[in-house]
C-alpha cells in the first residue's frame, strides 16, 4: 500500500460552460464533483496504474463525508482523522470555447492542535505497513510549516521513502528532512536556491544543485516546456508529448503518482520519470483531476523524449 497525505481535502467541483462571462447566468454543459485535494489526485493516478493507495488527512462535515464516500466508491481506501468543521469546496469553471479556467478555492478552517497531534500519532503507528508515502499540497490553517518534515522523519524511522510536492515554508523545511524525491516548479526551485524571479537561471544546473545539496532526487516541472530530472550529478531534460489538452488540473499530481509507481515497480529513475510525465500528460486529455486512461498512458509513455 502507498500512503497519500491529503491535508487540504476538498470537494473539487468542475463546471463546464461555453462563453463564460461575469455578471451572467450560465447553464453548465456538465458538472463533475470529485473527492479533491492533491493527495486524492495522486491516489487516483496510483489506483489507475494498479497500485493500492490509502488517503489520509483531515475531513469533516457533509463535505468530508462526501470526500470519504467518493474515494471508497472509486475503490480507494482512506484513513482520515475526522474534525468538527466542514471540509472545503474548490470550484473550477472551464470555458470550453475560450479554453480558460477560473478557479475559486475556499480557504478552509484552521485545524485544532489536538487533531494535528492525532494525525501525527496515526502515521507514526501505521507508516510501517506502507511501501511509500506521498506528501502533496499546502498546509491548512493552523498546521505548522514543519509538519511535513516531522512526517518525513517518521517515515525515515521505518525506511519508508517519502515523496514531497509542496511549496513555500512547507517545502523549504520538508526538504531539509531529505525526502526520497521532491517535485518543485520554476518558482519553488528559485526559492530553494535563493534566486530572484528576474535572475539569470540555469534550470539544469539548479535541479542538480538541489539534488546534491539535499540528498534527494528532483523532478523540476517547467510546465508546457517540459521538465528536468536530477539524481545527484545525473541530470536529463524531458520533453512532454504534444497533445490536444482539455484540462491540466491534477496533472502535476498524476506526474507524482506515475513517478512513485515506476520507482516501486523497480524501474530506473529515468524510466520512472517517463512514467510520471506520461501520466501527467494523459491527465490533460480528460476533464477531472487525477483521471486518465491506461491506453493514453501507455501510448504517451513511448512519446516522452529524454536527453542527457
């Protein structure tokens, strides 16, 4: 089993309209509601790839009940800590004609200290039964920025590899705990190396520098421009296959899921990166975060170009 941390759980609602305009009434072409949060998306990708994920974090209220039941309906196990407050809802409005995405994300309530302790204790008791742990997304209100670092240290005690995909202080403090892999974007890697947004920047060198400095593998996401992967001094550039994308929501999470799947399957780092990029790209072909077809994944995996 693979533990997927989903601290910022939400109902992810995607509303598809044509010609979205402010101050107008719209009648959607379709509405899709899913158990949301980056950890849920990672779990969904892992499930599609034949893995056995378990989602953990905090949920509460009617929204929390929906999130848990929806995951179970999809065949994904959960091990949540329950709260007294309502889990949030995140709404994305997809304009099919203009190909724009307008997103409204609720902030969510602060997590009480005792519930933070409950989740930490739960993971300490159960981490030994997992093959890996993924830690995805930002911290909810009330959760200290070193929480991911604490959990990575707990995973180290049981020799469970941890895969970190976060930002800000949660990333900066989490990477100090030396996870197995981190997946920063351009802004995040600049922050890790203390470079300004306008500084001249060699991303290939940056990926290697982060990998060597923190003793971790790196997949640096450059969006549509591709990615750079580094495992110490071994660095390569990844070109993403060109596709007619419908929605990129959840693609980064699917990339992480594909990476974890490849590594746990015993593939080389390079081939695992290929799996990750293929899963992330396949996700763009479907409306709904963390959802892709295995046929698309297999086809796109052959089209991922890697150069050293």
